């Protein structure tokens, strides 16, 4: 097993890695996007009206597609599209038909093998890929990044060899693939039963869920080998192996409204922890990382993944990232890791029923109405089926089954989803829900949203917020930052954003105090606190790409520090 360790002491913000992707492509569960640049697409009216069979093929099952990776981009910011003249797949414009990842990679030619509407007759004109609803996942995209990875074998042997060194957690496919790659003759393709058995480790360890095995065999293996007529080039075992490598190692990438994924060789070596010590950002190879200036030369534009330390990392300490959303509770993270990454996490956070004293998954005690101030937490957090008991036990005997805990979480989650970004409705959810503790991760998510929505949405713009709501925004920021200090510490993007929101709320309150009867001595400590938050926000977000929202906020914050210093100096002179 490979992993990364620090070869020297690393300070927060230190760059650890900068590397291009071995392969990148659309997320496997995604709404329609351009194959050249990943812009979200919308269906032209005519296509939408005539695509009665667009999202369902008898041989292209979407029932097992994982909801964890659903694209969150909305169709409101999407683009209309055109059809690639070579393969018929959707693009944002004809300019993307010549994009290196689509044309030069061999992808366009491979996809054109599916011409004739899947009739199996090559040489027919390309058939336009259709979809009904641009807001729904489109199953045809599920094979794209796997296809791009397979095409590396002939077009970029070095990247292919590096890709083959990564884990797929499919021992049978790995063994067959190794033999096929040069250690012996190509084996016969595994029958469905053998393919399902291949999902288990040799030692009888964790298996891929049967529905995921079916999904890989039907939506990826069969589509590439049968629909695209590439079965004479790629065996079922090698396709399964590459699909497993992508599934286990891909990073989800975000560039504005473009969501896609990529596999990076060195970054894939980072071990998992539910409390991370790194962050990752996307830069463009033709953009200078320090000056953020676009270069104009003939070099092919590449996406670079940059890994930085978020906290001090001592010499020889592990360099870690999280394979699950760090701001989910244990009851959500561990099943995700088991299902998606095929291991059961036993880290210090997962093993602690209080999640490092944050009570991030705690349920309100059933006896709260009788005065109990405790919270229900798992008796055995590494046992997903263990009962939950009150933290005040034995003084309180309240208990709850894990099924009832999950139902309570699901009920509140649905209410939050219905509220969307409506400030009033989100506040109403916090006020009326009685199932989850105030520290629960779903409640935390609502508070984090409100902390950023106050001051940024109509009816609640910063300049219009009354004193009570300014204080509310400030308090929400404090509560969120207290949790981030433990679960996502140091130079994390979310901390940078919340520090900026916090400083803005404090400054507006100071303005209101100056307009009233407050003395300079009363306001000066608040100005100093806001300045500290602003400076740290500028430091954290200033490391993000200039084109990213976070990078723009970082530059704004940096320019405001000097102005705030001047204000503090003038107020200090009066005091």
C-alpha cells in the first residue's frame, strides 16, 4: 500500500504537489456537459421534443448510478449546444470538436463507432446523442472517462503505465489485466458470475455492492465493448479494471459551474482521514501560479491539481485527504466510504461517539422536554447498527435505534432541501425541528448557508440588514468557525469564506455603533477582531486560482486590509 509522508516540516499553505491529470473527463453521474470543456448544456427545444428514447436504452441501465456524485449545477446557468460533426455527441460549440481531450485523444473516433443509433453498422453518419432533461443525469456519459483512460494505452503509454499502478479493488480484473498487459496471454472475458465475484478481495474482504458490479458491467463494460464495438481491442477484464481505478481514485473537480473529475497519480497516494491536513485547488498550466497571468504560447492547456498543507505537518507525518465529505457526520461518512471506496474507516473521529467533542451527529434527547440537557450518541460508532443512548447516561435512560436516528435525519434533511436558499424558510427549519441537536451536521449545514446568505440575497443585502440580523449573521459565523476549527482546521476554503463573512458582519455592526452613541474605545476591539479575520481570509483565499470565486474574494480581502488598518489607526489615535 502506497501513501505520502512529509519529507520535511510543512507550514500551513505550503505547496506539496502540483501535477496534471493522468486522465480527466465528465463525472460518471452528470447532467449533459460539453465533452471539450465540460460546460453544462441545455437541450434545444426541437431535440427535447423528439428525444423520447434519449435517457433510456435497453442496454444502458441507470438504476445503480450513485447519487453521491450527482452534478449540482443548475440548468439556469447552462448553455445551448451543437452536435460534434465527427461523433454526434453534444458540444457547447464547434470549437470544442477539436479539443485535445476529445479529438486528439481518439475519443471522437471511438464514439463514432456507435453511429447508426447503435445498429452495429460502422461507417454510418454520426447520430446526435439526445437527452430529455438537462437537469437530470444522462447515462451515456458514464463511460467517457473510462474510455479516455483506455485510449491512453496506445496514445500515451507512460500515463497508461502510471494509471495501471493504481488500485482498482478488483483483484480478478487486476490479475487478468496484468496478464493481458504483458505478463501472459489475454484471458477469456469473465462471465457475469465471475465478474461479480471479482468484486471481492482475495481474503474475503469488502465487496463492491452487486448493484455497482451490475452498473459497471452494463453501463460501462457492455457500452464500450458492444455499443462502441471496441470489444476486439479491450477485454472485459481490462475495462473493469480501469473502471475500478477511476471509481477508487478520481478527484471531483470544480471550475466555476463546470463539474468533472480526474485521476492524478501522486495525489491518489494520499491516505484518507476524516480530519484532513491538505486542500486541493485547480490551476491552468498556462497561468502563472504566482502572478495569475495568462500566458500566450503553443503549449497545450492542462489542468493542474495543486495540493497544499492546511495545518502544520511535521516531518514524517502522513499527508492525508478525505475520501468522503468531511462535513458529514459519521453515520453518513462511514457508509459512503464502505460503498464508494470499499473500506470501513476506523479513524479517531469515526471511533469517537462525540466526533472529537463536536457532537456533529448527535440527536436531541428524547427526554429534553423533561429537562435533560444531554444528546443521543452512538454507543458503538464503529458498528453502524448500534443503538444510540443519552450522553447523560446513567442519569438518563433515553435510547433510540439507528433506524429511528436515520429517519429523524432524513426528515429534517428533506425540509432543508425544500427550503433551498430561502432565508426565511431555512430559519423556520432551525426553529421548528426538534429531532436533531443544535450541533448536528444537518443543522450545521443550514447555519453555514445562512451565514453566507445573509448579506448576499435580495431582501437581506448587507447594507439593509437591521442590527438584529447583523448580530445573527455574526453569531452564525462564530458557530460555524468553531466547528471548522476542529473538523476542517487551518487554511481550508470554507474557513476562508466564513472569515470573510464574519469580518463583514462585524464591520457593519461597528458602523451602526458609530452612528449611535458608542465610544471609540468600545468599537476598537471589534475593528481589531474584524481585521484579524479579514487578513486570515485574504491569506487563505489568496492561494486560490484568480478565476475562481474564492480567488476573487481573496484579492478583494487583501485590498481591504490596508483600508481597515487605516481605520484602526485613526480610531486608536482617538482612544
